[in-house]
């Protein structure tokens, strides 16, 4: 069943509340997916640097991995540990080398995301507990997306939880099911895409990344997905500068949006939006089938 939420901040004075509001929005969706949860936060980025978010089975494990990775790749790099995740800030040219080092030395470590501004935190457990454990409510940023999962086609693991990131500062959450993900996975893998789990949603994320690397904008890639992805889906996707929403042509999965002068919000259910400021004066609507919606900071 799953539940997804997204919040795009227009008013800079609201940015310190991004994590708090997104955590509240996700909390009301817990009944839609109690086995795991995840949050993608687009916060402050350092010019000329890239964040690599990694995950492991415990805080002690990931702290050791982070310390050894920094020592091996760049002793001047910084790292921050939150529960089972660590965010390593590196020079962009060092990210691929760091991922190769992890694969050779700690293959059980999950690569969660990379990008100048993106940090993803996800874990097995009740969504409220996941948000509290990572301190999501304390995080600030310009936009973010979240997911509560009820697993239907892959294992309940940290790596199997949403969001999925398959490109720098790109991520996706998904409510629905794809029927052609296996053949598409093989095609994307032949093209060099890195699909790390059996989750069909990661295939969708990889598809969009692949299309954008071919020169399409996010909007064009989402439109292409209407022809190339079989099944039913509602996507909320994030990029470094904005976020977008797309429902399949049948649009059987629930979705609602709200917009004011201060923010744009998406959720699987309206009750998730009631925590937002000035929601009574917001323009509220159901996104149309097969229609791309996108908001971007310029």
C-alpha cells in the first residue's frame, strides 16, 4: 500500500521547519506502511563538495567504516554519523573512488545517496521511530520527500526501503507496482546503471537517471516513463533544485496536493497535510493522471 509525502519550501523563513513538517506529514501515513521508512532532505551544500551517504547494520559499524574510508580516500574529508548512517563530505572526483573502496573492503555497506545537497536516511521499523532515531525533525532544507513502506515485492531491509537514489542529487519514492521492472533492470544494467536491490522502485529511479544522462530534463524523463513503464504508480522525485510528481494514466493510487505562497506539498492522503501552516487557505487539488508537475528553485 505504502504512503508518500513531499514538501517544497518557497518561503526561506520556513526552511528550518522542513524536517519537522515532513516528519509530521509522514507520521499520519504510518498505517499505510509500517515496516520501514525513509527521508530525503535537500539541505545546505558546500560548494565544490559532494555528500556520500552510506548505511550499515549498526552505529558502531558505520562509524568504523566512515573513519577508515576518510583515512583511505582523503584524511581532510569530514564525516557525520546518525544512527546506522554516515554522511561523508568529499571532493566530487573522490566519490567514485570511495564507492569502489567500500565495495572492495566493506561490501555489506549500503550506498544510500550522493550529491552536493542530498542526504537520505532510511531504516527498517515503524516510521515514527525511524524519524525520531535519525532526528529528522531537527533538519532544515529547501525541499524533501518521504516514504512509509508496506513491502510487496522485495525484502524488508534498510537497502530495500525508499527513497532510492541512482544519480547525484536525484531520488524517488513510489506508491504502486511495475510489471516490467525485470526486463527494464536488465536493459538499464547493460547501459551501465547501478541497480543495487530487487525493488521495482529503484528500477524506476534508475530509468529516470538514465534518461536525464541522455540529455532529457526531469520533466521529459517523466513523460517518457509513461510509455516505457508498465504498471501503476505515483512518483515523487527530487533533484538538487526541485521536486516533481507523476501519476500513471489510470491513477488508481491516492494523491493530493496543496499550494500556498510559502510551500507546495504532496501526500497520499489529505490528513497528512493538516499539520502544514495555513493549510485552510491553501489551494488543494488531486493531481491529474499522466500529467507532470514540477517546482524548482531558480
